[in-house]
C-alpha cells in the first residue's frame, strides 16, 4: 500500500508543476529611468533606474499594453508613452503609483486598446515587495496606471491584475518609497518623473526561480 502511494504523490506534484508552468515566465523586460528633482537641495537631483520583468504568458493582454506604452505607441496622430509622465502617488510601506500618461495627477490614463480594457485572470499574487500590478477604478477599468508594491498586499489579489516584478533597481523603488509626501493626497513633495523608458533586448523567455520570487536583490 505504501509503495502504491508514491506514484500517486509524484503524479500530484507533476500536475501542480504543469498547472503553474508559465506563470513566472519572463517574456519581456522593461526599464525605467526616474528623477527626483531637488532631493538634496536646489539642483541636486536623484536619478535611478529600475527594471521590471513582465510575465506575458500569465497576463498577455496586460503585458502587451504595458510594453507598448513603455516603448511608445502611436495611433491616429496620438503618442502614448510612459516617458515624461510623473510618479504621482507614494504611500509609505504600501505602493508607488505612476503611469498617468494623459493628465498626470492620477485621474487620467489610456491604453492601446482604448480608454479602458478588461481584467485578465488574476493568476499572479501581490506576494511581496517589488511586484507590479495595474491600478484601476474597479473591475475592468485598466488603462495605463500601475503600481509597485513596497510590501506584501495579498488582500488586493482578485482586484488588480499583477503582471510584473522588479528584478533590478529595487533600491531605487525603496528610495522613492521614502520620499516625503502630502499626508492627505500621497503626492510626493518633490517632482518625480519617468525621464525615459524602454524594453531590454532578451534573446528568449526565461523563468524566475521559486527562490527568487520574493527576493529584492538584483536578479540580472
């Protein structure tokens, strides 16, 4: 009887592996250069770069939108681009929010599919600092705004589509998370901007290893 349970155990483990296959497969990498104006006095700016691994197999529609906005998307004479948009909201020990490419104060945003697009399956979790998800105003209201976690926030699972993870420059994210903000609006008191952004050239897809999923160290 004991011998019979061993193959069953292996079968169950295989099914779990197959079920999660591709969930943490990196299909693209997006880089962002940010500036914090006058952080250490007039004319003394802080500059940094962070890189986000995108999980296009787990959230293909969301990643296509995000990657397109990262490199710049042209449509009918309009250019949609994260470049030159602000980091408009910083909640200490919670999130850093950005990506309002139309208004800049958190009330705007636009996707490559139109004003809004629907949620995909909530496959990935707000499991630890550095994970990236779409900001929204309720179900099926994704546009261009996104946020980076400063802490685990699993209570957001099922409400926001998680699609990426910071794999380099988490120290930059932590620096932004320490900025002084308005206590009522969470708007940073310094001007914080995405000055440039784009996609890295990766030869092929690769998987984030299980022991790297909650790491805040550079993975590249």
